C-alpha cells in the first residue's frame, strides 16, 4: 500500500501510520454504522427480499441514499422517484469530492481509489481544518464503516423478521446523534458556526416545501454566504 | 422486483460518479482560494442541515417526537466529551425509552 505515493510527504505522518490511526478513529463510527445498517436490513427485507439489501449496501454504501430510496419505494413511489431521492441525498458527495480533489495526487486510478471510500464521517474526520484533507486517514476511517455497513445489513436481513419495529429501539435517533458529534468537531470558529447556523436554518425552512435531500444540498448556500465573512 | 435492482444499479453508479467527479477532474491541482474558502465551510453547513433533517424531518414535514430528546442527549454527551459510541447508542436508548413511556 505504501507504494502509492499519495500523502508520502504528509507532515502528519507516514501513510501506513495515518491509515492505522484512521482505522482506530473509524472504529466507533463502524459500530454506529453497524447499528444503523442493521435497521436498514430490517426495514428493507419485506420489500426487497433477503439478497437485494445486502447487494445494495456492498455497492452503494450510503446510509442517506439507501434509506431515502427505500422510504420512497416503501411509500409506493416509482423506481425513478427512488433514484432521484437517492441521488439528491448523495449530491453532497460532489461537493465533498471537489473539496477533497486538491489533496489527492498521483494518477487517475489512485485518485479514484482514494475517493471511492469517501463517506461523511471520513470526510469530516480527515479534514485538516485548512481546506486540505489527509487521504490515508480518510480511507482508514472508512474501513470499519464499510465492514460495519455490510455486516450490519446481513444481520438486519437475518434478524429482521424476528425483531419488530426498529424505531421502537430508537435506531432512527442514531442519525442525528452521529451528525451532532461530527458537527461539534467541525464547527469551530466564527465563520464555521455561521455556516452551520445558516445551513440548519435553510434545511429547516425548505424541508416542508421541497423533496427530501434538496434541503441538505441547498444548505451549501450557507457556506458560500459565510465565506464572505471575515475570518 | 426488477425495479428494485434498477434502483440499486443506478444508485451505485451515480454515487460513484458523484464521488469521483471532483478528484478525476481536478485531482492534485490547487483550488482557487475563493473556492477553497467556501469548501472549507461546506462540512459545517451540510452537517448542520443533516442534524436538523434527521432530528425534525419526517418526509416533507417537521415533527417533534422522541428523536428530539435523543438528539438532545447526544448534544450534551458530545459537549461532555463522551466517546462516539456512548453518544449514538445513548441517543438511541433515550429515544427508545421515551417511546416506551409515551
């Protein structure tokens, strides 16, 4: 792995150390993600059967998109509507990928290999706070999350028929708790707090009026506005 | 059932496309400072939006339910520097207990 020279001149450490540090950082996320994906497996099985939810977790690997698409399908929506919801919920990856791009060196294939494991928690954890990212750390944080996500779906599909309502277990509260923890670490300083406040306000105002996923994407406008403030 | 597989295939490809577009088009090139300025603030804005939507959102409506107390527990736990696993599982436990009692 260290043959890839991305991050080799990383001032924070050599890649394999950063990778391992990322994996350690990712472990609690992995456990949280496991719990969330158990609930995905439980919720998806009645509609999708036992195999499709697992395949989806392997290849889509996105809580927001998978839950979003599932919600549309469960409500009787079309495949097109489910796809639109999933894509909108993942549109933030376009912004996150653009943010990550300058920190990725090397050939296209290696840049792609670092970008594919990108998920919210890894992206936030790998942010150095100056607009650059630690690519090896990012991949490390994603490893336990991917394992947890796929394994959790398998477990959910298996135990689902015996479990009852996952919301009775409070599993839906895992999401806000998870994002609150990430936000607390991220939103330091006046401009970031302003971006966070603006983003929350935009999402709150838009949620009743636009399809799911759009309010989160629209919150990016708060980052643009806050970027004009003095640091 | 076919439509389920179509959704899975398209979402897998679209998600990969969204993740890869930036790094494949702009990898390794420094971004202009103005853009970087915005990018640096994106995580705060999007995470705050996710918190709001996941705490109060139910489809297209805003609701106050047991999740709010779970999220409140999470906020306090984070502030008190509790480990992530305590934050998330505690929030689920609080939410479950509130639902059980109400």
